[in-house]
């Protein structure tokens, strides 16, 4: 029985072109369309085969669950995953879970019903049955659980690093912005930071934040300087919150970094465009997305996987919201 | 023959719970699971019915094609569409076309193969056959074509508004950043701006930009002040480019808004957190997403549609990268 490949060969066009003609989607030159239609007739290529080939195409579909597309960190992750998938001829569809378990489960259900062959999930609930019983490979991204396939960065070390660097640059009245409690990476970096501060015997204040939304970040920044006006160093829960803290400090007439130093987390694109540009703990978001996609493809294709859990390094990205070490010691 | 609703009624649970049990997805309490399984057995609810109910669920799936998820304007649009769809019990899956026709067509094909019942597309190619021959309702978002269903804002008026306001605040050596040529809304706002400048007999310079990427925006900002160092007013192609211009101006020691005024376009979340905060022409992104979803639902449900093309107003959002009018005239 003829396959779509046979039709493509006979018509002298690509499989993609045949597919476009069959599905009536996308531009195909009239002459090409006729050639394909002739080949379909001659080879008696049947609707059944059409269905079969569509099914085959479906089976290169990947689902990606993101927790919050309005936080620029996640679109960056998604772009990495997407580019890697595209280069390997997989297609990726996204769902936005809004950090909510029920929305997340709805998306997973949708993806599974649509025959995705693999899933990448940035979830706060990696150890639920949802993921254990799926029957398709799953890679956790920016999250991890047990020994299951995952790509994440070292949040705890990132937190320690932020504390170490802000101390090395002379801050002593430090306020730590604690990220949303249900978001694990946010808690890891918080724990890392206070661990280091305690180690060094430095007292600190904590501001609790319940989301990473731009719209709310300003409120916590205000609270920070109202409650702890003598703060001379802020370890923010991410770059969005750090941006709001910088804005509020400047609004209050404080000099950054002279009066108050600020360190963010993530290194989203806008951070280098702030004035002063934001010192931050960088996560390699785009590369993390790519690594997760590569790992998932290996699992889908049953290839030997050298490393199932990939922890990527965070890096101190020194810009202008912190003082230079030389100035401190000089 | 029993339906999923009958099973739910008999078990005393929601349809969603029955669906979770059937699909083995998501947490269901063991007692509840047993109740559902008993009901399924008693009513002789069959796998065929399962398939049928899955099909029905599928048919509440919507596809959304975004051109660039790393530009914060689009996640904001998506959130609006998503919230409206969610409230109406539709699910939305995303694809990122990267402003490329072939990626866009691949996503549309993927969506159609997965039985989406409607499509929202931010496309640069609204008048291709792709969209004419789909056989499902399509709403264009942030784009429009002919008289087809669409939700967009008035870019041309936005451009005129930017020019009018920057002139009213005293800029006379104006540089206009022209957005990517293949992105229609960018061209509309550019045309609007130069139309107004010409009307007023004001000469202007133009910097061509070929993307809205954060990483490249800095290059154009540098080019702007190298080529036209006496610029005292910048009409940027969007807020990302405006952010880069602000950063570069400050790096060069220019005072904003005293030496140079800057007006952006979009009003993305970060714009109010910059220092000085960015004056911009606001598009109601979230509301545009909601309106597109509402319109699409009306089309899917064959309801009477009062208005098929919805143009939403842009508003001058005055912040601190422009001088106050009173200061000019006072």
C-alpha cells in the first residue's frame, strides 16, 4: 500500500509538501498541487493512509507546562526547549499552569489526549501520581524530585553565593526577600542565603512575598523600606522583585549601590538594561531549556542516558547594583 | 447508553473526577475512585463512551499562535485569552512562531490535527490561504486583515499620539526608531508618527531595527546616539527598545527627560519599574487577549456577533521619561 513518502517521491516533492496539499494548509504552488494530486490518484493513496500519516506526525508532539509565562525567566526556558526540539523535528506545545495544580493537571490531560510522546514540566508538584502514571517520558525543568529525569540549577548554592558576595562588598544590615512558599526553587535560594548569613553570624530581616508578579513586586519593595529603613543590602527572590526594589530605593532618594546594594536572581533579559544595571545570580535559562529537551529526546528514543538529573551551575553576574570589591578593601 | 454524566451522578462526584479516574491522571481519593469504578461497572459505561467523552473534551481545545514569547507584550495577551477561555471551560494551547511563516504553519497544522475548535493568531500573514481554508473560526489578535474577525489596537493613532505628545513637550530633534519591517503593527505606529511629524513640518531621523529582542536593542540604542548625538526626543518602536535607549542615554551621561525625552509603545509590566519610569503609548494587552477569546467563543458557538473587528484604544501613559507640559509652557 502506498505511503505518503511514495507520493512525495512520485510527485518529486517533499513529504511536508504532500502533507500541505492533503491538509489544505499552507501555500502550495498550483502546479505542485496538481503533481501531488496526480500522484495520490495514481498510487491510490487512501484516506486511511492519510489518517495513519497524520497519526505519525502527531507522535512527534511534545507538551511543555510552564508555571508563569509573564515571568520572563520562563519564556527564555521555553525558547531553549523549543529550539532544541525544532532542530530535532519535534514540535512543542505550551500550557501555562499559573502555578496551580488543577490547571497543571488539566494541561497534562490535554497533552496526553493529544498523543504527546513526551512532557517537560516546570511543576511544584513533581512527586504526585500524575507524573508517575503517565506512561510517557517526563523531564522536570527548573524543578527536581527523587532521582527522576530533571534539569535544574543549584538554587541553594545561588542563595549562598548572593549572601557571600553582598557580605564581601560590605553590607551588614541585610534584608532577604523570601519568594513564594509553594515555589521550590524560590525556597532553595532563600535557604541558601540565610544559611550563609547564619554561618557568618550576620543578623538579617525577611520580607515574605507571595508571587513573582510585576504588579505586586512594588508593594513588597515599599514594605521593605518601611519596615527596615536602614537596610544596606537586599537579596531579592528574583530579578522582578529586585527591579522593584531598585525602583523604590531610587524613589526614596537612596543611592544604589552606595547606600544600598541589591542582588537579584535569574538574569532575565531586562536586568542588564536597568540603570544601574542589576547584579544577579544567573541561571542559564535558555541552556536549561535546551538540556531538558535533549534529555527528553534521549528518553523518547530509548537511547542510553548518561545523566538523568542535570544540575546546571549558577554564576555571580556582577553589574552595578553592588559595589566593587576593590572599593571595599581599598 | 450511559454517559460520563450518568456515571458522575451515580457516583455522586463531578464529571471532572470521573474523567480523572478514567484517564488515571491527577489525584483522586481511594474511596472516590472505588465509587466511580462501581458506577462505571453498574452502568456498563463502555470504552467507546470513554473515547467519545475524550473526543468531546478535545473539542473544547483552542490554539493560540504567538509571534514571540520573549517579548513580554505577548505573554500578557496570552494571559488575557487564557483567563477568558478558562472561565468558559475552554483550554488553550500555545505555539511560538518566532515571526516565521513556516513555524506558524507548522503550529496551525499541529493544532488542526489535534482537533482544536478555534484559533487565535498573532500573525504577520493574515491574508494567506492558510487561514482562509481552515474550516474553523479564526480570530486575529494584535493583527487584522480585510474584514475578518480581529482584535487589535490603533497603532497608527498610537504613533501620531507619540509624536504629538513629544512635540508638545518641546522636543525638536526627534529620532524615530522604526520597528521590524515584517511586523505590521510596528509599521503602523511608525507611519503614524512620521505622518504627524511631517504635518507639523518637523524634520526627523530614522533608525531601522530588525527585531524586538532585548539582546539587540542595545545595539540600536548605541547606533542612535552615535549617528544622531543631538537627538532630544526618541519615539521608540516598543518598550523594549525604549528601555535600551533609556539605558544608553544614562550611560552617556544624558539627563532623561531634560536632555532627551523618550516615549515607548505597549506599556509592558517592567516599564513602570524603570527609573525614570517610562512614558509610553499603552496597548491594553490583557484586555485585547480577553476580547479575542470572547469573540472566538461567539464564533465557535455560532452566536450573533455584533462586532467582528474590534479596534481597542491606545492611551498616552505619562510617566517620567517626558517633561511635564506645564514646565514647557510655564
